[in-house]
C-alpha cells in the first residue's frame, strides 16, 4: 500500500512522541530507583499499563485481545520485555542515563547476530562489520578505568540481549498475532510475573503523593509510548521510522544533564556516536519487503 506524504508525516510525529515518552520513562525510573526497590517500580509500570489497556483497548477487542494459538511463545516474549525493564532499571542505579541507553541500543546489532540461528536469516558482511564496530563503541563507554560501574554495564548489556530476543519473537509472531494483542500480553504477563516477586522486595512503606504519581507515570509513559509506536507504523513505512529511534539517545543525554547533572565524557560520547552509526547502517541497508 502506498502511503500519502501527510500520513507519513503523521507517523513520524507519533513515532517521535513515543521515543520521547520512552526517554522520560527511563529518566523517571532512574530517579525513583534512589528511593524504591526496582521490582516495585517494574510491577507498577506493568500494572498501570495493564489497567490502561483494560480500560482503553479491551472493550473494543473483546476476547480477541487475549485468545491466541501461541500462548507460550507470547508469554515468553512478554517475559523478555519484563527482563529488559528489570535489568535496565537495575543498571540505572549505578550508570548515567545516556550511557545506559547507549549500551541498550546495541540491540539492533544483537538482533542481526541472532536472526541467523533463530530466524534463518543470512548475516551479510556489512552486518558483521556494523556489529563489530558497535561493540567497539560499547567498549569505549565501558572502558577499563572509566567511570562506569562493572555490574551496571552487565545489567545494561543483559537488558539489550533480552530486548534483542523480544524483537526477534515480535517479528516471528507478527504474522499471526495483532500488535494490540502482543501489547496486552506484555502488560498482563509483566503484572503477573512481578506480582510474585513484589512481596520479597516491598517492606510496606507507602510513597508520598508526588512519588506515587511518578510511579504511576511509568505505566502511562510505557503504555502510551508503545500504543503510539503501533499507530506510527500504521501511518508510515518502517524504513522511514526506524532511523528516528536514535533520537532517544539525544533525549537521554539531555535529560541526564537536566535532571541528574550528568554528561558523558569524550570517549563515552564517541562510543555513543559509534553505536548509533552502526545501528543506523543496519537499519538503512536492511532489505524491505515493500509492504
């Protein structure tokens, strides 16, 4: 289907809004990790997201929102996103916002590596070079003797690995599962999974009104961001939107500076640019089906 230019522009606006919400979500989560256990924040993020979908989406879809022929794969995909949220928020406890975001952005490179064994896609020489270059960028951020705390780097990279598996499963399920059903499963599985973990980490302390609003906003940012992302891909082709994902790195750097007074040093900034350029080269040279 050929998209009219104004539809593409609308899709770009929706996509950039979603990316901004994800950056604000990360900044808010990082701020809250100084006061609350990460599992509590992750639970709240998915619980509010679930309530949002039950109120706004479920009435219009009925049973279609939950009935699937591949429940185990849908559940595993959702658990991978829970892993991303948990590991990245753990990384935020010790790493600056911009550097953590940059490490997580090696995800497209990991997808390129894993798509071969998991999806049967052939990895081209260009993809190998982009992947190796991108990992060199990570080494500049997490270099020995730098300011990055080792365990935080491990958490961030683990989050990127979970995110890569999540994206591959999303691609695998896209032929049979509508996006809103996939979105609902992430909210449902995330809420249920973290409800089992929560009692071990919550001491019963109640947040202040300001903190409660910030905690609730995590689910709003996440749920609204993913919803806008889905709408954006309906309005504009993926080839027009995917490169714009790296705008989130700019937002992460700005929010890290404004909220936390943290700016990456020169080697880390260079590493971020290398990761962004490597990921962009994969996105821009990826073959498209023309749909």
